[in-house]
């Protein structure tokens, strides 16, 4: 149960295994490998939801990367049948699948990560060629469906491109029509061994970036610092 995975909603969060990308700060690094045994059966999810009517607003599918799961659409449809709203956390590696889910009216809210500008810096962050183009295409899918609420997120860390490119990322996201933007300071919890989350003056640099993004006048801007 979570009060933070979908801002303003109380939800159950389902963490799905597997992700095609290898981001250095991934806080669910332990479930990226899709070959490891699952922990929670889908039947257990339905049993939980059956006991939570009137207590939960909805279900958020997270990961890993939830859109990697071929049964995601069926799971979302079942959640809606049970009377709950559906949210999704995604990094956008499968824009076609995302477009299908949104087009079928299965999703009420999306939290989508945008890690950098399209190009080499994005590929370096995600560890895969073409990652930036896929992510920005997925962003366009989300923002083109006005019935879907959203939060666009940029996560920054000392060895990544976010600090240098963050303001331009936010400007482009704003120009595409995004209403809600969040700047997140990466934390070491759950990340791969060796991930560096801090550096001299880092907190101040991120706070300065937050101030500049806030001035872009998003409908809602959220800053999630290291101590938030």
C-alpha cells in the first residue's frame, strides 16, 4: 500500500519484473532480471484488492518496467473490472505497447521518466541504443491523450547528464504540453553496487536546477530532494 506512487491517491503498487534498460540509479535493481522466480502470484493481488474496496483508490503497475509484461493489459482490465483506478510507472521503452494500453482506455494516470535529451547522453544513461527516441516517443503518446493524467519525471545524479541537460529537458517537456513535472534526486537505496548518489556541493546544484525549472511555470512542479 502506498501514498506516494500516485500523488494524491492511496494505492496498491504492483512491482513487475524485468526491464530492457540498465539505469545506474535504479532503485529496484534486484527485479530487473526477468528470469528470477516471481514472489507474488496474480491471484494474491486480486485477493488483496477484494479486501480493500473502499480503502484504496487504485493500483499502480511499476517495475522494473511494467510494459515489458505481455499480460499487463489483461491485468489492468481486471483491476478496472474490480472497480479500481489504474496507474502506471514507465520509462517508455515500448511506445507501441504504451499507445495500445492508453488507446484502449486502460490507464487513468502515468508517471513517465525522461532521463535526458534524445541522443548519446540518453543512451549512456539507459545503457541501450535508441533509448532516448523511444522514451520521448512514449512521452508524446501520454501527452496526446488528454484524458490521462500524468507526471513527467527527471531523476538526476552526479555522474549523469541530468544536471547539464535538465533545464532544456524541462523546457521541451513543457513545450509538448506537460502539466506536471517532478525533479528527483537519486538515492542509493536499492541501486546497483557502486552507484554514486552524492558529491561536493551536489545538493546545492540540484536545488538551483529545481529553482530554474520551477520558473518555467508548470501547472504543478514537484522537487523530491535527497531528504524529501
